[in-house]
C-alpha cells in the first residue's frame, strides 16, 4: 500500500511540504499567466505571493484571467492526485500519496484526493444523529472526519441486489439525479443496455463533497446535547438572523471562521461532480476517470442502492481564500461531452470548436422573457419576480415565440435535457427533449491556452515517469470565476438582457463565458446556462417583485448581481430565504434526508419524485 503524508494545517488542510513533482511547460508567447506544474500542493491564492486580503495586497482582485486559469488547473492536478491509504485513521482523508504518481495506473493508486472528501450526507446526515465518526472523537482528531464513508439518511437504505449488501461502501455517492431540481440531463451516447439495474442509463447523476476544513467548522460549532445548536442538521435560527443582519449592514461576508455568524474558514473546498455509465468503446479509450459509484433506484416503496463502475464527466471545484471570501469557482469537463447526433466531437480536448460550428446552441432554441415588475411600495427587497418564463423560439435575439413547438425527437449521441414541470405561470418548456448542439458561450482563448499548456505539462510528466497515458489528459477547464461583477438588467432587451463584453478581459471586465460560467452537463438549461439574478422558483430572473434589480452576492461593501456559478452560490448559499451558508449551498440546506431516484420520462413531462432539497427552502 502507498504511504501518505500527514496534512499540515495552513491555508488548506492537505497542503504538503515539498513537491512530489514539478514539471512545467511555459505558456505560449503572448500569454501572461504563470506556468502550470504537476504538483500535489493545492494553491491557496490566485496571484502569489499575495496571501492577504484586498485591496492593498493584490490576490484574486488583482489577478488576470490567465493567472486564474493556471490556478484552476493547479487545483485540478492536486485534487486528482492519488490519495494515500484509507483505513479510517486520523489524517488520511484529503491526503495525497507520497508514493503514487499523478495518473498512476497502479491498483493502489486509483482513489483520488477529492474522492476521499466527505459527501454531503456524511456532513449533514438525514437521520438526526451526529455525523458518523463524531461520537467519541475530539477536535484533535477532526471530530472523526477520517472515518470510512457511511451515508445516513432519514431511513436506512438497503441494497437493491442482496448480493451487494456487504460490499465496501463506495466513495462516490450519487444522491442527486437532477440539476438543482430544474431539469434532468442525459447523454444520448450511452447505450440503454449499458448499465445493469439502472432504470435511466442515459441520466447523468451528481454528488457534492466538502473537505476537512468545512466538516471541522460544522462539527466544531455544534453541540450534540443541544438539539437547537446542531449545525449538521440546520444552522440555528439565531445564527441565521445575525448573519443576515451582518450582510445587510456590511454588504460583506462575516470574518472567516466565525462561530457566531455563518462564514466558512479560508481553505474550505467543495466539489460537485457528474457521473454516468460508459459504453465499451469509452471504457477501452482510457479517456475517462472511472470509479465505483453508488446510485439509487426505486425499491419497494423506498429507495435502494446499486454499486457500479462509472465515468466522471464533470467536476466543479470551489475554494475560499483570504482574498476571495466569495470563493473561486473552476469547472472542468471530460473532453468528449459535446457530440453531434452521429457521435462526432464538437470541441477538441483543449476546447477549440471543430469546424463547421453548430449554428444554434440547442434544438429547439430557448429564450428568457423577464419583464420588470411595476414599482410597488413598500419594497419587498430580495423577493424575486414571478413574471418570468422560458419559451421556445426560432431566434433568441428577438425572443419571438414559436406557435407550434417542435422538440428534439432523436438525440442520437447528443446531450439532451428535460425540464422539470412546475405550475404556471412560472414555467419552462417541459413537454419534450431539448438537445445540446454547443455551449451558449464558447470557451475563451485564454482558457484554451491554459488547457494546451496543462495537457503538455501532464504529458511531459507522464513520459518522465514511464506512464503511457492517463485519463486526466482528457479533461479540460471550461472557465474560472474569481471576482464578482455587478450586471445591471435592461428591461428593454430580450432574452434576459444578456451580458456582453469585449477584450481585453480582466477581473472587472469578465468575458461573457466567465460571467455566465456553466458546465454543459451540470448547468444546462436556460435558467442555468445563462444564470444571473435569482430563481423564482425555476426561472432565472434579474428582478425583484417590487421592480428593483435583484442582487445575489455581498462583497466588500457592495451587493452584486453576479452570474453563473458564483451568482447561483450567492443566491442559494450566501443569503437564501430563511437560511445562510456563506456561498455553500450544502451548508445552507443542511440535513440530507434522502437520496434521489430518477424521474420517469413521459409525453407530458417528467414524473414528480421526492428531492433531497427544495429551492424554496
């Protein structure tokens, strides 16, 4: 078994002393970003050596998009380093191996660092008890963080197949079947017969995890003897009230690590990942990171679980640093996600569009109709407008509705999604498939350059270490958000008054693809691919019910209407109605009562299934 290095507590809980490997390829001429290295150390800031808060010392606000892209790749490489052995002993989770190489194909090197983080149900169990490992532990042993995985919900979950009842618990727990309840995402390339016991083989399923820093913060702020002060179930109401008052007064996050207000410590990392079954040709290609996963199906009146080996198709990484209290958001995808109906790639491994480019982003096309409500005293503050709708159109630039909707009847190998059904008037087109032809915003050139550099650095490292290839070569950065921007909605523009910008791009002049950062298999429908403002409840809107512009993220004395991942985490995490989570949606939501099972596709939309969260909470 490989040895592991014990973590030291600095900015990030498993930064290690020394560098296991340090190979780099300089960026192409004209790029100002730092070189990307193959290293097991997780970066804590965008613009070294700045490590303190803004504005005088630089950090995230002073970084360029090229520096941000390099930072994102350093996170990906470190978190996808093989983990050390896992036997439940203190200091083992979140910890890179000191003997396994990056991309090492050896049997003992298959579990990756981020995969050993705690799943959300391991931090916020649904059975009302403390997280597993907590009892009998102390702060010195991270409140039992390193215990082997156990997923406790409101009721015990049994194996669908009795033969799997005594199998080791997988580290990958896919207890979400939808994109934050708004839609279900499917990969047409998956064979319907490729996943035994799976009622929806083409469905992409999701997980959320967080690192030791977040878990210790939640467990350390909780009192197992006081039901009203157990942060692993729900943030106490008095803490929520005090946090909301602080945000309203200061337009800024409370001090990091506060025990009386909700503010996660610096070094908190969360990941969200999308997984699906692979076809035999995909398995043979070696282009996918693979792992044993646990997914859930309808049993006899309650969920049951199945374990199988699937492939990783998407990975979000968010990290809170001293100069980025709003977190830094990076998102990666497997290289082959976007395919034509015939199975041809739309992009290459670095993110370049393979010509000829598709003419439209989706079939059919969609458009957001988001009228400004009339001003109504007294102001309702951040209560979102319910006047918006998503419609089918033949031209998103004009937003004229089509009279007879034609859905995508034959996706072939394409990605496609089905919107969830909600009562009108706040609704999205949900009577058929919507196929994905390309991204609404293409990957920008500075990200493509970083992908090219990172792939070259990884390839050089593998060659030096006599590793023929590794699946990490076939993942690409889509974008990174590292500073908020305040978009002002224009009621006279169609399609949600889309944000536009021209280069040169900077922290304060982000590219549209950065402002609207979205992963094509994690945030796919119109409300998520071009998110700004808030949700009401399943339509993105940039207006409050009183006619004022909706804001979602507090930072440094300003309230922002941020888009993409950061805006969504602000809307659903930092200051959602009735709760608080400091940009962490899983912290704001709290207890995970049950795993999700697939909704059934019908001609009248997706059937209703129980969710492990509600957007209205």
